[in-house]
């Protein structure tokens, strides 16, 4: 069982949920559950998708299974409360919302839902923290609690193509290394001529044309630009440490050592998911 593959399915399912693609989310969550039947995150995503597509009984069953696997997960209780609210089971929804608030006192949406349900059930005369909402979807759907499931990803296309994105980083590093090697080999005779002219004490400056073709120079600068852009986007996507962009830019642009700094970042500097 691959934990990385399971997390990939959960990440994509979360993006689908937040994008309103509930059928796709249910399918992806099912793929994760096929690999790990006890994955509570996948169960909750699947239950939300079922709830949003009118499969209320299936959603209820999956929510209950998720609570059996992880009975102390506040996001499961909260979204189950919203589901029950949508079914008109306000007393049950209130119990789940109160459980959420007990498990996570900082859960603002749960506190709001408790206040709203207490008012609707006539259990309090005080107004809820926010104006009464007529639809439960306005309270929690899509579920904000699943933002943490992305574990650092903040760009959809990178989350969905994580392997290709990482390969691109290594490919750019290798390309820069090859260009660096070819350029160095071409420049060595040029430097030898310059040193020989300096050693001869010639007062005139010999007109030595650069041996590096213009086309190769353009490709080199394009790769450098792509490397810096890739690193910046990767740091932004993983919410990593922006200090890496400083040695990345300096080593790549000024020293021609992007082929060295980018692999170091890939191996040691990336924020883990």
C-alpha cells in the first residue's frame, strides 16, 4: 500500500470538493479507500460528495464509518453535523456540532452552527454569532477543514502533476549542467589565449571573439530563467522558505552553478508534504 498514492488521491479529491466537482471527488476518494479502507479523510470527502449529490443515506453511512475509525476528528463531526442539518435532523446536527466545538474550541464554524441550531430549536433567545443562514452549504461547503489535507500544496496543477513537476526540476538541473560543461569546454581555449596574451606583455588588446554560439547563450539564459521560476513556484506551492531563492538566484545567474543549488534544494530544501 502506497501512502504517497493515497495522499495523491486525497489531494485531488480535496481539490475536486473545493471546486464543486463532487462526482469526481467521490471517485477519487473511492480510489484512496481501495488502497486503505480505514482512511478517514477519504471517507469524509466521499461522504461530503454523496451528501452534495443527493445520496443522503450513503453519506450518513460513510460518515458513521469515518467516526468509527477516528471518533475524535472534529472535521468529521462538523461536516456530519452539516449533513444532518441538510436532512432536517436538527437535534442530531446540534449534538455533532457541539461535539466539534468540544474537540476543537477554536472551530468558529462549529460555534456558529451551534448558536444557529439552538436558536432554531428554541433553546436560546440570544442571536447566533452570525446572521441565520437558510442553507447549510453556506456554513461549511466546501469544507475548509480539508485545506490541511493538501499538506503544503497550494497550486492545483502542481498537486495534480506532482511527479511530473519534480521531474521537471531535475531535468532543468541536468540541462543546466550539460550547458555549463559544454560552455566551459568551449571557453578554455579562449582563456588560454587571453592568459598567453597577458603573459607576453602585449600592450594591445587582442580581439578574441567569444567561442560560445549565440544560440547556446540564449538557451542557457532561458534555462536559467526557467530554473529560477521553477524554484519560486515550488516554494510558493509548498509554502516553503523563501530564503532558498537568494542562493538559487545568485548561484544560477552570477556563478553558473544552478545545476548544483537546485538539486540541493530538491534534496534538502523542499518543504515536505
